[in-house]
């Protein structure tokens, strides 16, 4: 089983406001997309195939309904209720996610997911 750093999730009230300061430091940063079913949206800055995701809440009423997605319950608690921006999660990719989930559960750990996700990409012309 292989593991690789995928991305860092950083909670940010207005993710689009991360773009200019990052670009001023010579980093490539772009509007990411919207996670319509989670009520969130993001801005991304890439480092090869890895990236930092600046994640914000677009629709709080949708985000508050997600008990099964621990990232969304965390962003509602931390960003919406406590107004705390900052690093939240590290995402690791693996070539055997289902097997890893089974192994971790067998070790007695609580595992949420794997969960399917999708985003609507914002196109800028």
C-alpha cells in the first residue's frame, strides 16, 4: 500500500481573498470550484500535483445538514460557529483506499468513508 501527500485543507472565510496575496509571493493560485451538495467552495494553490485548498462555506444551511462528512461538520463548527480560520486537515492519497478503510476499522479506529465528492469547476474567460 502506497501513501502520498495530496493536499492540505485550510478553512478560510472568503477563499477568493487568498489568491492575491499568494500571487504576490509568486505562487499560482486559482478559484477552484463549488461543492454544491456540501455547501462549500474553494480556492487552490498547486505545488506539482499536491495543493493547498482554501475552503469556505458558500451555503451554511446545506453545510449544516452533513453529519456523515466530518470535514463539513468541522468547517461548520470551526469557521461558522467559532469564526476560526486556519489549517484543518491533511489529505493523503493511497492506491488502496477501500483496503485501508477495512484495515483501520479492524484496528479499532473509527473510519468515516471513503466518501464520494464532487465539485462544479468555475470557468473564467
